[in-house]
């Protein structure tokens, strides 16, 4: 039997569809799912090459799971493979979230649906608390890192617009720490795997770099031009059609900026999106919690909550004119998704060849270590903000029922290791029962 030298494109395409439809569980679960298939079961790529790609995606702004999927698709089948893999990871979630967002606006005020969201919201607080613990247990290995996390928490609670400054300062602290306290900011932890490689992978440790993944000036220039055109054409069209003051132009600019600030994954950028969406009038604090709940119930990257924000803002604001609620929401959701993920494709297609040349070389990890510590504080600030919104809505008295639900959700997540989707669905079921009982009594 001859040795297979390339992954069949049809097989890869079928798997990217499957992954996009079933990738529940947040970035950690999605990366584990990807690893189990392409490294362990299918043996398309070796463990070392997979982890090398993951390390690159971890230091990029943007959703690391989506970028890793894009990287693996690009490594196997070039630009078309990367674009298809990354797009199919997002597309099912986009369609589903647009549908759920419309249903939320159309039926969200009904007693039963309102009761379901009332019980889901406390579970979301527990889910974010779990994210704080997961990131913190991996990142905070020294009192100095705890200090960075504490300062970032306080800064974010003062103003969500400080997020970019926090990330830059953390990187500078890490860079200085690499020189003056290298043991404090040394790399470690992170993602790991216990997979055993019993047979060679199609793209193995010693497999030569594919021709399309080698460094050339032309490939870099082409990637830059492609990304520039993909950004300038829609922004220019919006500007000419609706004017510089259009909310659609504002959304394009805001989410383009947010895409470059998502160090640490979706949970890290959520506070920035949260404050920006509320300040712009695209959503209320309560709606943002509801949006995160919807995002947790759909496959794909959690940062897809931006689609909910876009749809909500467009639907309510009727950006395309009176009577255009659904169309405005649809256009806004698609636009914010485009501008949020466009940089991720650029980082992989433009940077991938350079990453492939660094296999076997030790990267600079100190700035990333400090950024990860800051991310813990940023996510903690989100948990605190959401908790206040849920437990003391509109400054009212303490919601005792919400406290009971968050305690139960935390127990299910931490003690019994239930999945996020299971916790959200169980909370929704409780709300359904409460809503039906309220109508019958």
C-alpha cells in the first residue's frame, strides 16, 4: 500500500462542515475537538506541527480556535483551504445567531421566553466565572502576575475603553520582565496534549514545508493587497452610500478595531464590545447578557456574539430606513462578522509562511505571559459587571432566585464537570417550567 502524501481536499471540506455544525463548548473544547480529529484520528498533521500552529494563534489577536482551524486548512490546501476552513467554522453560527436574534426580538417579551432568559442569565455568570478560573489557573503562577490581573480588573471596572491601553501596558511589562525577572515571565502551561503518535502523519514533523507555505515576497504582498481590498471596498461602499455618520460605518470601524484587540480570546474582548455596544446604543446591559447566553448555545467561536450585537442594533435602529428592521439587522450582522474575522484570515495567510520557518525555535513568551495575566483581570471585570446586572437589576433589591441558579450552575460546571451547553439548556428548562407555571397559576 502506497503512503498517502496529501490530504484529499474533499475529505477536508466535509470535515470543516462537520466541525462548523458541531463545535460547541467554547475555544478549549473546540481546539480539543480539532486536535482529536486531525491529529489523533485522521493523522492529517503531527502533534508538534499542530502545537506550533496553536502557539502562534495564541499570541494573535482574535479567536484562537477559528484561527487554528484556518491555519490547518491553509497548511493542507493553501489559501483556498484556509479561507474555506475558517469560513465554515463561522458560517453555521452566523446563520443560527441571526435566526435566534430575530426570535429574541420578536418573542423575547413573552412570559415564557422572558422566564427562560431570566434563568439563563445567572448561569452565564457562572460560565464566565469558570472561564476566569480556567485562564487564571494556567496564567497566574507568581504574585507579580496576580498584581497585573488585579490592576487590569480595577482599570476595566473604571472604564471599558481602557482595554487597549491595558493590553499594551501588559505587553510592555512582560517585555521588561523578560530582561529583569525572566523566571517570573517564563512561558509555561497553556495547551497540552497527551496524544500518542503511533503512525506518521500525512504532514509529519519532518515533512518539508509545502510550496504554498514557503516565504516569498509575492505571497506577502498578495495577502496584504487581498486584505486591504476586502476591508476598503465594503467600508468605501458604506461611506459613499450612507455617509460618514452612518451607524453602519461606525460599526465597521468599531469592530475592525476590536478585531485587533482580542488578545486572550472572546472572553477578553467581550468587556470592550460590551461597553462599546452600550455606549453606541446598539444594546442594553441586559441584552448583552442575553446575547452571550445565545452565543453559548450555538456552535462556532464565542465572539460570534458580535453578530447578535449587529443584528440588534440594525433591527432596532432601522439603519436602512423606516420599515427595514429585519433587513437592517441582517446587513449589520453580516457586516460586523466580516470586519471581526477579516484580520484573523490575514494573520494566518500572511504570517503562516513565517511561522513555518520558525519550527523548532523558541519564541518570545514573556509579553504573552503578562498579557494572559491581564486577560484574567479583564474577564473577571466582565463577570463582576454581568453579576451586578443579573443579581441587582436596575438597582433593585437582590435577586435571590438568581443566586440559587448561579450556585447550581457553578456546582454543575466545577464539581460535576458538565458542559456549558448542558448547563445553559438545563437553566432554560427551569425557566420554561417557571414560565408555564406562571401562566397557569
